[in-house]
């Protein structure tokens, strides 16, 4: 666990645990298991957003609220921006804190941009067990484009 910006993050399992749906009702379907390893597509990412819209309160059995309309809107607006940068997230998942996250994972390099139900946003990037780089921001199109650029640069800089 790391503490940044007054938040305690349970890093490195955030995006690895991809939404509750992949570990419960879809567990027995091997086809769906392998979907998280497919190359991301706009249709698949939109489907993942739609799946989070059906979540109810306590969807993770620990009291997590589902993403609200504002968080969903920011996620939907971010996907075409990421596509224009040719850097689509690998997955989109509900957040246990209430919100939705765009997730990138490649071997030991991980990042996510999370849009919270309270209207805030945060980006988190880390390699292996290193302390994460955490940056809070207010979601706006230009800011999201900048954060996507930072995540892309982070992934392109092998250390």
C-alpha cells in the first residue's frame, strides 16, 4: 500500500482485479476470461462501460456504489480521446470507491485514470512494486488529453 495525495492506494491489484463481473458470474465462461487479454477495441470498451451501468449498490459485497452518470460520461468521453492518441486502455472497470477507471497494463507497467462519483479524477502510474505516481485533476477535455499523454509517455519510457 502507498499513500499519496492523502489517499491510501492498494496498488498493484487495482486493474488486475478488473471488475467484480469477471471474477463471479463470468468465471465459468472461458471465452469471457480471455477477453481481458484481447486487443482493446472501441466496441469492447463501450461494452465494459455498459456493464458497469447495470451494477447496483454493494456490487463488490463491500458496500461499493456503482459509477454515477457523471463518472460514466467522463469515461465515455475519454475513450475517443484515447483512440485519437492511438492509446486505448486495456480495460475499463468500476471502482470500489465509486466511479470508473480506464486501465492500462503491460507486464510490470500499470496505470489507470479514475473518474470518481464526486466529480474528481486521478491518474495513477507505477512499475512493479515502486511507489505510484499519483496526480489528481479536474476532468475537462483538455486535461484528460494531457493525462492520456502522460500515461502514454510513462508507458514508452522503459526503466
